[in-house]
C-alpha cells in the first residue's frame, strides 16, 4: 500500500501544471476541487463535496473518509421523495471507469459528524480518503461561504 501511494504521488508531479493546485489523485482516481461550507459555532455537521474522476480502466470505490476536525465522516447519498430530499448513508461510493462522479449539494457527499469546532471560510479542511484500489490519500477541502451551492471560483 505504501508503495502504491508513493507511485501515485510521483504521477501527480509528472503531470506538472496540467493539474490544479487544489486537485489530488489516488492511483487512477482524480479528486477534483474538494470544498465545504463555513459553519457557525455549535453546528456539529458539515458536508464535503468534490468531483471524483476515475481515469483508469477498472472500477474503484471510495470506502471511507476521516478528518481530525470531526469525530466521524459518513458517506451519504440523497434519496428524492415526492416532497423532500433525504440523506442516506451508503457503504461506498462507486467509481466506474471513465465516469465523473459528482459529490454535490442535493446528491452524494461526505458528512462530517461531531464537528469539533467551526469551519472558517478561507481555511482548508484536511481529510483522508480511502479507496479500494487507490488506497489512502490526504486531501484538503476549501472552506467557502455558508450558503454556497457550488465550489469556490478558482482564484489563480
Ligand atoms: Cu449527509
């Protein structure tokens, strides 16, 4: 596993300026522009969003996530009923080859539970993602406006 992670790290360097600074990679899976929303004091949950693009030829799965900023991180999907959207825990997020999987408001997301303190706009939230094939990768999610519905505009 260590060796796979190291090779994956090298491949990011080899891509050079083709990748955004706020993108990450776990083997074949590109983790594109992770983001979350600022929270108010006392709030205990937060959602994290990103795009996961499996650029390889074999399916992968996001199995779990963790962050030092919260007691737990659940993988959530959204179930749309006639009058509301409900969140539902899923065991894994499937990443078919060649497909962009969006984690976005109203759909799949990471759910932080037991938030230890407010997330402040302009800071970076550290997370560790674990993929079935891609292994573990450390990422950061940009903390943006509390009411944001899309990732922050790229400022570079
Ligand atoms: Cu949720």
